[in-house]
């Protein structure tokens, strides 16, 4: 297998070396434009599936060992973990998501996409106690792989546009000094 992989990489690299930079840019522009339609369709499906709580459908957009890299929590690695995470979030209430793709670069079976999103949550009875309504915007970066003719997320990372909330200062309580105790007598 190692020899086959090495031979395949060598042949692939020779193909890249035979392209001029302009030819490579033209090919990548063509590949990116062709993929754009597919990924725009995925974005609309992702939005619908989030609203409907279809965790299985969302997980199906990922490679078998794909990674969801959400803010403020550990990565969800693999379709089963992604499905479980999405199902947990779906139970919290009514979600809406709007995905706005902004840039895409494809090169053969790999692609990188950048975009932004808007998301809301109206908490339901199964939301964590005290869960507030959510209305947020942010940005994402997606790493795509084409596997057996199907484009899938290898990794998806996103974060909020909100500034982090500074930690609350502890109330200032200090023991009375010996001098202040003497005055109060």
C-alpha cells in the first residue's frame, strides 16, 4: 500500500508540476465554480435540517471521521458524535439558521469554504434551566473532501461575532480591619 500511495502522490505531483500557475488558477476557478452550486444546496439543506431537528441528515454531510469544532465545547469527532450533539441541541427548542457562503477555493478533491451565519433559538421545555433565547451572528470555515464522488465536511469550525463577556468581578468584601472594629465599639 505504501508503494501505491507513493506512486500515486508522485504521479499527482507531476501533473501539478506540468501546469503553469495560470493554468492551475484557471482549473481551480472552474472547479470552485462547479462546486459552489453543490455547496449552496448543502447550505439550504443544513438550514432546513437544523430547523427540523434532523440530526441524522446533518451528520450525513460529514465524512465518517469528520469533525465539528463548535465554540466553547469539545470537538464532536465522527458521524455518531456529530449526530448525538445535533440531537441534543435540537431538543433545546426551535432553531433557525441562515448560512451565507462568501468564498470557496477547490483543488481536486479538497475545498475550503468561508462564510457567515445568523442563528436563533427559542428555548423549549427541554432546554437547559435558565437557557435564554439566542440571536447571534458569526463566521465559519469549512474544510471539504470529495469521497467516492460525494462532497463531505472533513472539518467545520465556527464562532460568534459577539465580544466575550468579561467575568463578573467578585463583590468586594473585606474583613473589618482592627482599626475599624475599634471605631465601631
